[in-house]
């Protein structure tokens, strides 16, 4: 990232290792991940299911339960170390300075309470305000996130709202205390394309209006292209590529990222089978030696099967975990 962005970083994750200790062995779900999120920016973390992106996000709020454990690395929020911090300090941050939008709003909202009550409780749990003030703030936030008839919707139960409205309620709940960082974990999953576009526009508007940084977790590169400023591509617990949004799409470097882009359907293309990356995602209990993507990579060479590559500089704050860029080169 640029020097300006580095000076304004809000969240800095350094060499994070979050492992799960199962009866079959140790699962390195997150294995040496480093991510920086500057203030007032939207940073995407993209990859296939199981690559470790959600575990990375949950590690920020220390929401990893047994058999999982953070075994190494640092997570600094606004200069404050969170790894090993007192649980009361972490609780003061959750929902207040850092909020989360989970994947499925129907399962994240309690079906027996009105949505207004649930959001107002999120406010009163973290801030010293009266019930009436909390209620007014909820109504105002519902209006801010585009919920029509906000006063009426305050008294609605989750099942009475559409999927798009429930997701807006979740965003309103996450933004109720005006956090510094919003973690959005697949916020458009199960939404149709029209509602998805509205939610993405809303997120950009919130970043603009409230100055909130957003960590957007997704498997959808189309979503990334729509809203992100900077992108990290994960695979099997590692960052494989990171770059500014335009550089990532205009100068895609890592073979895995290229595979993800090639697998996106193109409506103007001639009729042909969809591209797919050969092979399977490795079992984290039995990771291949060397580069984790080597068994599936068309550019793999002998050293790829023996040694694990570092993140090499491809220019313009573009880093790639691939031996092809070891000396500033690339695929022939």
C-alpha cells in the first residue's frame, strides 16, 4: 500500500496463525496471514470456501472457540494489541468499535423479538443511552440504510421482512454504534442481483458518510470489483496475491487468481464450457509440500513442489506468492 495508507492504518494483522486442534491432527486454517486495513477504505478478502477468510475475520474479535486457537501473530486495532487482550477489553470492542455482518440474516436475527428491539439492545449494551434515545437512533439508522417506513419496521419480526430488508437490518445493527471497522462476511449471499447491487451501494455510502473502514469477505470477484479499494486473495490459509483493485484485474499475477477470473461466466463470450481450475482444494490436514497451489498450477516447476514461495514484489504495491515473480518476472 502507499505510504499514506500505511500511516492511516486502522487494523494491522501480522503473521496471524489460527489453528484447530482436532483428534485427526492440527488444521492450520490461517497460517501466517498479514492484512492491513486503512481508515475510510474497503478492503476485500476473497477466496474459495474453506480458504480461511472467515476464520481470519473471527480472529480479529477473538471469536475462535475450541478446538480453535490463535497460536501466533499480532492483531492491532488503532495501535491496540488484541491478541492476548483481557476478555473485558475485547467485549468493549465487539459491536462498538468493530461490528460484524454475518452471512445469513435470517439465522443471525432472533425470530421471537422485533428487529427494532434487537438493534436497540445492541446500542444500550455498549453506550449509556435511554431506551427512548436508543429507539430513535434505531429508527434514524433504519432510514439511513434505506428501510422504508422505518417506524413501522421497528415493530416487525424477522419473518415479516424480505431477505433484502433483513440484511439492511443487520447492516443497521452493525452500524448502530458507528464502529471504526465493519466486517462484512458474505453480506450478499442468497440475495438476488438487484438487492445485491443495492446492498453494495449502501456499503459504499456508509463508508463515505460515516468514515467506517470495511473488511469485505467474499468468494465473488464481481462484488470485489464493485466496491473494494484493495484486495487480498487467499488459498488454503495463505495470502496468494494482494493488490489495488485496478492492478489486480488489469495485471492479474498469481495463477490461482487468474483461474478465479477465468471461471467467471462472460455473457458476450461464445458458447463453451465454463473454465474450472483443475484438481481439488487441498486437505489442510495433508497439505502438499512446497507451494499449496502447485498440484493445480499449469505453471508449476520442480521448485514449486519442494519449497514454499514468499510474497514477491510485482510492482506498484502488488505482492504475489509465486516463484514466477521471484526475480521480478512472470509467466512467459
